[in-house]
């Protein structure tokens, strides 16, 4: 709970409050008028963060709406920041770059050659999104995605390994001009959105899969229960109807009519119950951008010559000293989640295998990086 306490203390201090830490899990807050009004607190408030809450204190926890209320105080502050990070001690560059590349590159239809390695800086954009899925239950989660803006590589995994290290580095360095220049410019909104959306979509689906599986199981169970209940009622009625079929007379005729009406009512009720289930289990998913961090980090940059038929192209791939790992090669069409890349004939784009697949309509293979919108032969949209 101390992280929450520190966050609240920091936030309130920035809003002009005077803070006193009385015990490890409490704070005494002397709040200015605007803050008192926003939070509905007295002039001197005692906040408690522990499990034991003393009388007269305001209990602050992750449950309830406190985080939303503190979020309102923050508004858009802290949504975007930039930071320069260096390893605490010098890290030697890889002694055998070709071996590093050999592990990272898998190009079934092209050859590559290592051309050189140099120390430089790059800029990695780290983006956090919150997704919320609501059906009969609710699931929330955070998704982090990261791009190396100089090489175009997806570096979510590298940044995930870096995050604990970042949290332990108390000093926050803003990048200086020389490092900014070495790292190069950022991306404009359109190319970023084009890379981001399919990845985010995939990640949300991945993260929600256990939730969806459990939801489908509950839905299945409820549907079976509703079905078997109504099926029993209906079978009993149909049996009675069959028994009445051979009987004559007015009484039997009235019974038959009543039983027929009952079967119709059971069927109607069954359909209504299914509609209820459908409404109850309808899934609504929202994804919201929470935070962006521009990280300026040192790298060893590999230049790699790619050859396919008569074409040649040099691509860049970074080795990150902070986690002592190379990033995956860039992927110019498709998610590029593993390291296999196919190289296209015309522009030597690197794509994942699906990025060079045959057109679903006419069967002609084509490069989705050359033709992102539609098949060049039959114009069928991708
Ligand atoms: Zn086609
Ligand atoms: Zn291409």
C-alpha cells in the first residue's frame, strides 16, 4: 500500500496541500479550499491506507472510486513524458554480432549479411492502454506496446523487461539536445496509428481470451439449464396431448386446447429467456489510451544488408544494452510477432508470412506493404 500512499502524498502536495506522514499507512493532510471542495474533505483530513481503519479517518484504497477522483485531479498531467536512461555501468557490445543476428533473423526467401555495428541512441515510444470488457462480469487490464522509432521494430517485450529496472531508477533525466538529435525524429500520427491498431486489437483479444472462455462456459451452462427446464415442461405437455388425441367429447376437446396453449406459452417463455441471456451476456469492450513515455536509450545499431533476387536493401536492428538483448526485425506488414520475415520482390519489404500470402479472391500472392489497401490484380480489399 505504500506506493499508493506515496502517489497520493505527491499528488496532494502538488495541489498545494501540506502533508504529514504519521504512520507507515496513514497521512495527515491540510488541504487548500479548492482541494477540500473537490474531494469533500475537512480542512484537516486523516487518510488511512492500511487494512485497519481508525475511527475518524478516511479510508483510501484501490477499491472504490478514489483512483477515479485522484485521476480527475491529475487531468491530463503525466499522460506523456520523456526520459533518458543509461545503464548504471558500462555494458560491452556483443562480441559476435553475426551470432546475435543469426538468432534474431529468419528470412526463408532472402539472404542477409552483417555490415557493421555502431553505438548510438534511439527513441522508444512506450504506450499504455486500459481495456475494459463488460458482460455479465467485468474485466479490466493494462496493455503496453512499444516501438523503436528509429528502426521501426516492435519492442514491447524489451520494454516489458526494462520496466522493473526503470522503476528502480529514482533519477529522471530529460534527454539533452545531442541525444535527441542522435535518436532521430518521432512518427507522425498516421503511420503510428497504422502500426498500433492491429497490434492493440490482437493484444486486447489475447488478454481477454480467458475471460471470454469463462464467459462462454457460463453462457453455455445457463443456456443448457434454460433449455432443459423448458424442454421437460414441453415434453410433459406433448405427452398429455398425445394421450388426449384418441379421446372424444367436449371435455377432451377443451383439455386439448388448454394443453396446446400451454405448449405455445412454454415456447414463448423459452425464447424470452434466451433473449434475456443474450442481453445479459452481451459483451462491450472499450480501449482507452492512458499514457505515453518516450524513452531515449543507448543501443548498438546493426546494419544488415538484405538480398532478394537482384534487389538489395540495408535495414537496421538495435541491440539494447539495458536488457542485453536484440530487438526483433521490423515488420512492414502484419503483426510480426515471431521472427520469420518474408522479403518482397519489388521493394524488399520485410513482412510476416501472412504479409506475402495469396489473395483470398484471385489467388495471386502479393506484398501487403506494397499494396496495403487491396490486391493489385483483382482489387479485392485486404
Ligand atoms: Zn486478388
Ligand atoms: Zn513490398
